[in-house]
C-alpha cells in the first residue's frame, strides 16, 4: 500500500471541497464475500433486476457482469476513491423540483474536480478514471465499502454528518491505496418514516420499486404509459423520503457555488405552466432538468 500517496489523495479531496471521502480496495463482487458490503449489494441488485423493479431503465439490466468488477472499467484496478458532495439547502420546501436539480448539473462540477485527482494519480505512474453516474459501478455500494455510510431504508446512502442529500462520485485507479474500513452499522433502526411517507408506496425496507416511484416517472421513464401514479405536485423528482428522514437533521448546508439554487427552483407549478417550450429548454440548459424533455414537463404540469 502506498501510504504517502493515499494521504496526498485524501488531502487533495479535502482541498477540492468534497465533504467526505473514503477509499475501498477494488475486487470482484462474488457471492462468496459476505464481509464485503459491495458484494452483498451487488447480489441484491441482481435480485432486484430479476423482479423487474428497474421499470423502463433497461440500461441497468444490460451487461450486469460489468458491474461486478472495477477492472471491467479500468484493467488492473486496485483502489477506488469515493467522495460525497452535499447539495442540501432545506429540509422542507414547496418547490415542485427535487433539490438536487436546483443548481447547475452536478456532473460538470464533480467530474472537473475528480479529473484533477485522476491527473494527479497519472503523474504518479498510476492509471485513473473518474466517474459520476457515468460508469457501470454500484456507487452507493462502494461508498459503503469505503466507510462513508450505510444504505438507508429509502435506498439512499446515509452519512452520519451529511444525511442523504449528497452526490456521489469517485475515481478508480491502478494505484494501491490504503483502504478505509467498511461501514457495517445500520443506523436506520426501527424507523420507517420514509416508507410510511411515500405517497405511491414505492418503498419497502431497503428496496425501491421504480414502477411506483414519482422520481422515476418524472425523470427516467422513457415513455409515459398506463400505470403511472399521481405525481402529488412534483414535476421533476421527489424529495419526500429525504424530507422525513431524521438523519437529515444533520445535513450540512452546501457551500458549492455551482449548486446554489437558480431563481426558478422556487417557482410554483403555476409559474412553470406559463412557460413556452423554448423557455423551458433555456432553463434546462446546464442543469439536471435537461434529463426531462419539455413535452414531458408539460405533462406533469397538468398532472394531479
């Protein structure tokens, strides 16, 4: 293990403004590793896929074996650096848009900084590749293995200091870095607030049925077909299971300029409904809102 390089990478992650970071040793996620949170999560993931709970997100079921081993992403991978970035603003809000989409597209900001870490590793004779929702890796599972938190009953990563309002990114590398201890506690306990609060009953403990999820329908669904649940006022995403989570009492207000809310984050549905398609496209530029076509947003503006 290269301890000096490990410390340098940790210091770089801190200097780049990430709120938390951890390191996991890269390995294949075989079912014979019950001590590995990432391995356990991978095999739960396969069961989830077999039940069709990914709904129309067919990309999740394509080549699942690629998600089994980080070396499929980077041959010779030995370590993964996982980072968390808070996007928290407020636990309660009346915006019809999920908080993560209030500012600029997080992929841009996170990837730019993660590339700096990858470039640093390259200068130390190691290959490295950054990822932010852009690689066939179970990021939440690897974050648990890197000691950054646990999988909550709402299926989101929960961190003691940050709650669940966090973006996850990372760097996979051929460098041999000193790994952190996996997070092995489940601090949800007997709490079921997220499950009880979900208006479409999409949640059971530690599992999400995307076929009933408001966030899936308003963001991911390729088509709007029969069976779509009421959106309960949301036009992009849904924050309900996070709003009720007691651990988000400890959420750290974000300090990244790129994630500061744009004015339209606080517009009402009525204000949104008055926009033309060209105005919607302009507001979507460089934000996560671009994942939804203007025509789709218009449908949800008419939904109950």
